[in-house]
C-alpha cells in the first residue's frame, strides 16, 4: 500500500508542476526496433525510448552505459571504474535477457556464461541514436530478448565531406582522441571514425577493504559505415565496428585485493553486409543481410612481489554468424505485412590455466557450435486515423532443444479531443541455454536444459499540456519468468550443475515528465518503481533498486552556449557477498546514492567547439556492487574541430 501512496503523491506533485508550464514542438521520433521497419513512435504500442544524436553530444559521455542510466526501466551496474564489467537490467530482468543490436548485428557474446553483453567497452562516437525497447521481444528477435532490446544505430553520412577531430583530457590522467570523416551523395554515403582512450582509472576493489592501486584502462575503437545506391531500387550497406581494450583488474580474494599486473583484454568485432531491394513501386521491400560477430577476451596474471604465489592465463573466444532475409509487404496504406527467416550459428571455446599455492589447475572448453533456424510474421495495421495495432508470431528451431513459439500484440490509440495517447502490449519470450550452460562439463554443463521463458504485458498513457510545453507519461508493467537457469552445487555429487530452477515475478511503474517553460529551457524526468521477486525464495532479485529517479536539464544560455545537468537517484538494493577468509556468503544491503553530472558546450565559430563536464559533482562515495569502487568527482575538458 505504501508504494501506491508514494506514486499518488508523485502524480500530484507532477500535476502541480505542470500547470506552471507553457509550448514546445516535439518531433515524432521514428524508430526501427519496435517493428523492424521505420515507424513513428506515436503509432507504437510498445514502451520505447530514443536517445538522439543531439542528446549524445551535449551530455558528452564517452560510453553508452552512462547514457542508458537516464532511461526509465533500466538499471546500469558497473563493477568499478572504466572498463570494468557492466550489466544492464531492463525492467528487473537479468542482464542476459537484454538483446543488444548494432545496426541489426546481434552483439551479445556467444561465449559468455549466460550469453550477456558487456557494456563496458561500447563507445558513443559515430552513434546516431539509441533505441531502447522494453518488454519481451522474442517474436521479432528470437532468443535473448526476454527483457527487451537495445538497438544502436550508427551515423549515416550526407552532404559534402566533413572532417571531425576531438581531443579531451581530465581526471585520473584520462586522455581521449577521436577523428572521423562523414559525407554522402545520391549514390554513396560514408561515415568513418577512430578513437583512442587512455586512463589511469580508479581502484577496482573497494577502498573500504584497503585497495589503493589505480586500475587503468586503454581502448581503441574503429567504426565504419558505407552505403551505395547500386541501382534505382537497390541499396548496399557495409558496416564494421571494432573495439580493443586492456583493463587492469584486481584478484579475487573475497573481497578484491590489489594486483599490479593482472590484465583483462577484450576484442570485439561486429560486421554486416546487406542488400535492400524495393519492387512494385516500393510495395515490396526485401532486405538480405549477413552478419558476423567475434568476441575474444582473456586474462593474464604473472608473479609479482604483492602476489608471489599465483599465475593465471585464460582465453574465451566466441563467434556468431547470421543470415537473415526480411520482406516488408505494403499491402495498402493501412497495412504492412513483415515476413522474415533467419539462420544463425554460434561457436565458443575457452581455456583456463593457473598455478598457485594450492597447486596447478587447468580446464578447457573445447570448441562447440549450435545452429538455430527462425521464421516470423507480423501484421502492422492502421485501423483508423487514431488506432494502430500489430500482431506477430514466430517459430524458432534450436538444434538442441527443438522448437519454440512466441507471439506478441500491441495497440496504440490517439484520442484527438484531448490529445491523449493510450498504448498496451502483451508478448512472450524465450532464451536458449548458452553454449557453456549446455556443454561446459567443468562447470556443470547440462544438455537437457530447457529454454528460459517469459510473458509480459504493459499499459500506458501519455498526455501533453499547454500546447506541448508539458508532457506526462505513466506505464504499468508485469513480467513473469519461468525455467530460469541457475548454477548450483550438488551436495550429492559434489559438483556444480546448471539446472532450470528459477522463477521470478516482476512488476512496476514507469513515469515520465517533460517540461519546457521557455524555448531555451527543458527538463526531462523519469521515475521507475520495480518490484522484482524471486518466486522460490520470495526475496528481491539482487542489484535491482526498487526506486530510481533521473532528471535531465538542458539550458541554452546563448545561441552558442549551452548547459546540461543530470541527476540520478538509485535506491537501496541488495547484493551477494562472499568472504574467502571464512567462506561465509549471503546477502548484503547496498545504500542508496545520488549523483549529479554537469556539462557545458560553447561554439567559438562554425569550426571550433569547446566543451567540458564534471561527473559526480558533489563527490559522492557509493558502491554499485559489493566490493567494487565507484569514481569520485572527475572533471574533463576538450575541443572539437569541424573542418
């Protein structure tokens, strides 16, 4: 009862604020992720948030993970500073339940234990927009989309060739450089960019347990997109993105302990070639694509004075090859039928060698692969000028466990008399067991595992006021998860094993508020309440905060000078601790925290742009995960040249 009283009070406060506001014209964003074809947000019944290029540039954050923190329904958790493991929990689902796409390329790591995506190394440069789609989405995207989809769309060059150069320096001896060239004509478009970041970082292990050594981070990223109009009705696109990074990490001693030469290396390659053909006066659009993803990561730790006993070397390699063929049939102005087929093959292998005071330990996961075929059908309807709907179904055939059927339906209704928009969606999802969960004998691989499954629904309302100067939105969602895969220690066999055991029930509320009292001032707020319960233990799922609040303020002081400020509040939550000194473990409370970031940008002229930002302005001391540190106050400044 208390939570609903809290929500009512929030609503009353929002209403009181809204009557003071006056208009702003908001463009109706077009997104691809919700229906696999370009569709205005106003016609979509699903919960979707778009982070555009203007927002990416003014907030100045070099990593996608820091932009996602302001999105309703999204929890971002990083274990330490730059380059450290980063997870995203969407509407309370596990991190591996979020499917990440980069220009249509599946980016999740096939050789991650749960097939999750690590956001630690994904930079923001050369990104046009980020689309965040919440709720089960397996009907269009197959496995891994139980919680939602994050779609990264890179920049598409246009106009005369333009060269961009950027240099930034700041706290923790951080340096960032990037250069890119963009342009295009009726026949060809291109965007090419390279970047380099180097930082001394902070200690990964918490200072509360005596860690003082800085754990540095170095990253190189290359991104390229080239499009060619091969014929009047045929377009060809080639997309490549490569990230390589080295991260200093600390050794696990329960909790972490400083280790001066413990290194984690990561290489990620995302590539795609696709051909789009339009026939019969654009009524039949075909998109044939081939994607290839490669993840190589590993650790290296040699002897050193502070760690004279243990050595370690490991490697984890995974690939994903996918062929997809999509047909968009525009039957008439009010109906579009989308039909697609997909085939993917994922492979993985790994090795681990260590030698310590307890003797040598070696394990190897020999190369394994698995294939999945999928087919989907979606009907997108405009029933009237105010009513839009989609309904879809999909069948996936997995080499190991057989076929899985999912479906989804959405509706959006625009009440013109009050300019009110209603939306609703219901869908099912599944996630196939990962290669390691199926075949890694050393950690309890189980070929009899069933896929994880989910079903979820949401309803929402959006209401503008004062000629669009104010807008408020409210959504309620529920998701149920079954057959969740967990790894447990079997006291009979004295071995770890993967089994289908977990069940979770998650519900919550997402509220948004937009206010633009003046043409040069706007405020965007989002609040999320999440109740994520483990149905077996009746405890809250760890690392998910019940309450999250984000505020983004934008103020155009002069025509060439702007200021941005973001406020993030994350409420109390629980985590798991393990202490090797006495082998104790259990749940531990993590305190709430608030962080304020500010950024300023100044156009000297059309060529020179100066910028600067301060993260964690009030130097708050907090922990996103147990045993790991988070950065204190940090300042950065730089210059961008447009030539």
